[in-house]
């Protein structure tokens, strides 16, 4: 579902440069004695999924320490990343109680009554039923079928989750798209290591291995963010994530517990494209070549724009 991306009102193109403080390893498999760096032909590759995973994990931690209104706050509290995807389900008895109270309020609205906690009407509920793909399940909702109501309640939480809006979930498309980073003409080094038997805590026999690492020039990350609006919860979380990275850097790839993969923030430029105002021709030109026609801003200026 892309209801939070339509209509498209702005785009932010971000270019962040990092200094490689400790060697990076992005694994591509290989043998047990030699772990190769992920490559495309003769270039090293840091996939977009690697960047997205790092940013999402940071945003999750930051969001859980922030305060929000009732529904987005509950969505973040019940946000759990599982093997099968993102879920909005209770993990303990306290969360279960809050989840059940929320579902009870939704049922109250669906039945035509007013909720003091949730600012939605019955018409709003009917519209969301259609938008979320529950049109064929109205009869089960009327009968208060437990399984159907659980799925619908989770869907309401999902579309109101600021983390889900930023990075996507099963109901929302991601607002932020990260691009692969290609490192041209890289100088790769081989870093030795030994394997430890987890049960005994001793060095395994024939345990020497080598890992391809990169530790040379700075690397750049490019991303595009759609419809980040001033004052919105997802905008606040993303700005907080960027400022965290500015101050403390990030870790990517494998071997982090061994000191690998630390990137220090060097600088950043952000190009803000207003697609709502101005002449149509100017908006098309800016969209086609933002680096040429849009003056960049730094993190501080971007923070003021979004928060």
C-alpha cells in the first residue's frame, strides 16, 4: 500500500560520505578458509539492503526511546522484527493488555460508538477496511471473529507505525530507498583470523582463515526519501537517526564483534525537491537533475526543515 506516498509532495536526495575507520567486510560466501568480499565484476559492492538494515535497526532503537501519540506509540511498542517479517503483536502480558484495549476501542468505533482514545469515525473504519484489503471479510468482522479482528488490528497499527512508514512493512511501501554502493578500483587486503569452538571455548583444529576487507578511501551512501513532511513522527525519527550517525557513526557488514566495519561520518549533502509548489516545468527540471539545479543543505538545515 502506498497511501502515504500519494500524492507525492517532496523528495529528498541524500549523499552521505563516510570515513572507513576500521576495515569493512561484506560477505559473499567463499570457502571456510577464505571469506570473499561481495563483488560485481571488479568492483566491491555494499548492497542497498545492508544500508537499509543498519538504518532501520538504529531507527527502531531511537523510536522506542521517544514519545508519540496513542496509536503510533502503541505501534512502535508492539513492533517486532521476526524471520517472516515485521509484526505488530504483543510479546508479553503488559503488551497483550494494551493490544486488547486497542482492539476493543476499534470494535467500539466499528459498532458506531465514539472512542475517547482513537479519533476515528465509523466511516473512517469502513474506508480502511477497503484500503487494507478486508472488504471480503466484513462478515467475519461483524461476527467479531477473533482471527480476523487480530489481523485487522495489526493492519491498523502497521499503517500508523512511523518505522513502517520509513522502511516499509507488509502494508506500507518504504519512504526511503537506499542505493547500492560500488567501490571502484579497490585495494583489498586479507585479514587473518581463527575459529573458536563455541562449546569448548577453545581454538578449533585447522582454524586459520582469511577474510577480504576494504580499508582505503571514503565511501558514499546515496538515498532518496519521499514525502518526509515537517513535524511528522517518521521525519523526527529519521532526523534523529541521521544526527546519531553524525555523532557516533555506524557499523556495517560482518565481523563487527571483532572490530570490523566502523564508519565515521565525514560530511553530507541533502537536496530537497518541492514537488507541490512552483512551475511544473521547473519541478520536472529539478527532478531530472537535482544535483545541478538544487542547492544542497547540511544535516542541521535538513533537521530544521523536517522538525
